């Protein structure tokens, strides 16, 4: 770890406002900005975020970049300018989507590869405060034949339809019936929208189902979905009782899915030392169905934040004080 990343990691462990575990309602989830505002590491207004969840057992779990989690093991320890929360793991700084996907989430690399294929990735990475609804690998595998010869302009239009600008929307912010403006534009440059549907613990974007929530990246947040969204079919709505939803694109050519099938667009990723190689395609098989895990969701607490600091110190790493701040 280089010196800049060490400094960024330390800043990421200091919340800009005081928060006490007793002030979080059991079962609630809150997000808080940290002191990490260096544009090299964060393109989120107010600073890179950390998410805190209070379990029914009253344990408080923190979630950081790469979904790295830690539990508070020493709570609400006062010092002269705030409180310290001792945690049992070091939180990871959220990094850009490409790094996050290639290091820890291979199921997300098809979308990243498509961005690179179309020359969109640098623009995507410059966008501030974004929410990304990112189709998983199987979604792109199922439509590999359809997208193989897609017009570049049309494909850019499709990818931009998966990104909401200017709003970092956690799962609890996705309100039933709300229409989310995207980077995609229709006739007259009118923004295309995505409709949120909630049914019990399940969340749908148009007719695509959310299968993983709240993955923090350097410029916002990612929710993984099981289908590619179609800006040409914005009225698509789910049937929550159905195991699978009606397609919003017509598949053509190869529709195989699974780990034995090549990941679309992986060859468009910039090669690194560990540059992945596509696997050979096998005989077509229908897209597998699956039941996503139950999402335990809650709304954030409305408790007002106090103008003091909270230091999060990794268990066994010790605590130091710089001026009035608590850091690792």
C-alpha cells in the first residue's frame, strides 16, 4: 500500500459528524460521509461514505468499499472532540468501478468491458454522485448475440440508461413508484427514466430485479440487476409473482449463460498482468433462473448529526490523535 492510499485509508476512518451507537435504532441503516474528499479517491459530494447497520442483536456493522465489513467491538468512547468506535476490521476505501469489478466482482466486468468498448469508461468515471444499476454477467451473456453487432450510438444510449446522475441512492432510497432520471436522452433531449417497483423485500427497476445492493465505488453506488434495461421500453413493469420477467430485448444468436460461457466484452478491458481470457462458448442453454437473497432493508434514521467527529479505529491497530481528530 503506497503512502497516498495509507493517508486516504486513515481519513476514511473518520466520520465528519459524531454518531453514537445508542442513537441508531435497532434494524436501521445509515450512511455517513468521511473526511476522505481527495478527488484522487472520492468523487462523492461531502466525502466517501461508510454505511452503518444496527442488527436486531444491537451489534453495529460497518460496510465500506468492496463490501468489506467490520463490527463495532468498543462503542462510544469519548474524547475531547467526539467519540471513538473500535472496529474489528480495517475498512477499504471505495475505488473506481473497473478496479472494484476486476479485483473482487468478476460478475460485473461485462458492463465495464462494454464501457471500454464504446470509449465511455473515462466519461463514466468522471461522473459525480452516481447510482448505477449494473446488469450481471448472465444478463449480458443472454444478449451477447443481440449486442454483438449493436450500433455504437445505440449501445451508448443503452449503457447510459443504467446510470442515474447526481444522486447516490442506497437501497432504502429507492421508493416504490418513483421515476429516476438517467443519463440517457430521448427525442428532444428529454431524459429517459427508470421506474422503481417494490414488492415486499424485492426491488425492481422497470422489470429487472435487484440481486445485490449498495456496493460503494469512488463516484457513487452500484446495485446489481438481473437483466439489461431498455430505454426503448421504459414502461416495462415486473410481475413480482413470476420466476422470470418478460424480455425487454429480443435475443438473437448465442444466448448461453453460465461459468463455461465467455464473458461478453471482457476482451475490451485494458490488459493488466492478470488480464482475463475469455472461455470457449458451449452449446446454447436457456438462461438460468434463480431466486435472489432476501434483502433486509430499512430507512435511515432522522437523528440530526452533531458537529463532532467519530473516529473508527481498527481493533489492535491503536488510536492516535492529530489535533482534534481521532484517526487510526
